[in-house]
C-alpha cells in the first residue's frame, strides 16, 4: 500500500510538471510572452535562478534566451530586460508604458501601497510631484543644500579625527553624516553621531539592506505567498521597518504640536499643510499614513544607498592606493588645503569626477533596479507582456556593458575619461535607474557622494589594515542590491 501511495504522489507530480510545461509553452514565443527556462510548478525557476547572485544568474540566462526573456520567481512570471538597448527602450523611450512599480513583496508588505517608492497610480504621481517640489524648495540641487552638506562634512571630519589614526569601521559614521543631510530636509534637524537612538536607526537601515539581499530575503521575494504564513528569519526585516516608522511617527507628533503653516520648517510641515488644504477632498492622497510612509521612504532611501556607495567607494580606494593618490593630487592642485571642495570645482576635477562615476558603475549598487510593471497588455519587440507582469530592468547589464566599458569587471576610472584627460559622459551611466521612476534624490545623492569623498580625501590618507591585495571587494550579498564587505581603515591626517 505504501509503495502504491508513493507511486501515486510521483505520478501526480509528473502530471503537474507536464501541465505546467504545456501551459508555459503555450504562453511563450513570438507574439506571446518572451522565452525562458521551463518552470516547475510552484517553485518556478528556482533551480536556474540563484537568489544569492541574481544579476549574474540572469546574465547567464540572457546569453541563452536573448535580451528579453521570462523567468518564474516562484509561480510568478518576471520579464527580464538585459542590456542597454532594451532597458533604454522600456524605461526612457516608452517611459509611460513602463512607469508603474512592479511587485516587490518586502516593499509591498512594509508600505501597503503608500509612500513614493512602492506606490502606483494617482497616489504615486501626486505624492512624488509634491515631494520633488518640496525637496527643491528646501534646496535640493541648489546652493543652500550644498552648504548644508559642507556643514555636515565638518562634523564628519571631526569624528574621523577622533580615531587618531587607529583602525575603525566607517559604516555608522558615514551613515550618520549622509542621513543628517536628508534629516535636515525631512525633520528639520540633524542628530549627533553618538546619539544612541540615531545610531539605532542607522543599524535598522543597515539591517534592512542586508536582510533584503540575504538568502531569506530573496526567498521571500520569490515565495511570499507561502512565507507570509510561516515563522522564520524572513519576518525580522519587518520589525526593522516598524522601528523606523515609529521614529517618524514620533517626529510627526512633535511637528503637529508646533507647526506654523505660514513658515514650514521641513518636509513634514509642508505635508501637514497640504493635508489641511485637502481635508475636504474625498480620497485625497495626503493623509497621516501616507505622510509617515513618504517621510520614511525619503529617510531610508536618502540614507542607505548614498552612504553604502561612499563606504564601498572608500574600500575601492584602499584597494587601489595609486588611484587615491591621483585624486588627492588633483584636489591639492584645484582646491588646495585652505578651503573645502565645492560642486563648482567638479568641472575642474575630471579625474575625481571619473573616480566617483566609476565607483557607482563598478559596484552597481541596485543591479536589478526596483521592479517595474505594465498596466495593460504591452507589445514589446516580438512579444506581448501581459498586464501586471513584473519587469526587471537589469541596470548592472548597462553599467557593465563591455562595448561601452572595456573590461567592465575591472575598477578603472579611465572608463569615464577621454584620451586627453577630460571627463567622458556616457548614456550607459544609469545607477539611479532612468525614465519616470528615476531616483527622486539623484541630484542630492550625486552632490553628496562627490563632496563627502573629496572632503575626506582632501584631509586624510586612507590606509587598509591588511595588504591592499588581500582586500576583498566582492559583495558579501548580491540580490536586488550589492552589500559591500565589512572592513576597517586608518585615516591619517595629511
């Protein structure tokens, strides 16, 4: 009887696989879904798609199936766009059709369709426009925010000085410095680097980025409909989100008690005024829950990605001391030591500019971008992408294109320099994504990365605690984001 039962189970599994294969064949091909590996029932392409290194896995599959192909993350089909031409065609040339945010279970569960990053439709459009105009009013892209960044560099230099040339991990120091810039816009104040509550928030953000890209985080992205009902490490990430939102809620209460509509101090004040304006409008996008989620999005996105980029950048300069020396020579020649570098110096500092761009290209911090989708059945190339299908535009495939960047897996600032040493622009440089969903804070992030790195190198020579050749620059986790290795450095006053 037991043998008969086992045989029945095997037979049912085989039938399910055959039915799944038949359904997959019926859906893919010319005039249908893009081709791709045959999925297993429920598991999808888990055998072909390695959660711990998604970008490399998808690169291999693109060699077999072309620049537009389908993989199944669990039971859900995902259309992958691999290479500059298809990514640009979708996100830029056909921006309206591909502007919607795709299914990203961690973001969907954390934000419940609110905020800026994981929202869609009218709410996304209205809140994004409002956030962009508010950020600009508070100086994003202008001289006033540059002054705010330069003020923060002084606090950072002071904190680095306290290490007195001994080894330290720069993670939280950089997180605090970068976060204080966005905090000044969102909350109207900065926090001390030793503030225990603030350091705890930096730790929450660090954990979120690491957990999202961990094995469990990637499995949750593929099988959330099952894992939502099961205990396990994948649930811990939402406690980190809750801690950050609780902090935003506390700040909101303080603002509500002291807001002056005629003189807004920051993003929260402006949002509260907008809520008051629209209090009688049915289904307004401006309500308390959306304020908390939007402020949270700006706080998280404005801290983690930029500080991680700078942290990864310093690691690369430890690995390649000759490049660090050349940057310092240019800083000394153009800026000197008597004043701080400023954005206006950038055009006179092509090598430093090239290094900053090469850091962002090389690390490809968000290799898969944040997922997109189509809101109706969409003809793309030779295929039809059904309404609601998640789309992965692989940014790393653009940033690591060997035709544009020879030897793309090598760290080489020459990728952004002309033969005469002038800066070379490239339309393949899209670490902030492209089109209508391009990162809201791109201008601020670019300014911060340049100013923080140039100021650190103006004042300190960075030394590794091991031989540079022994330094590992490979991401410790590589899922939807690339997490740099933990390291220590010594900062010696110049």
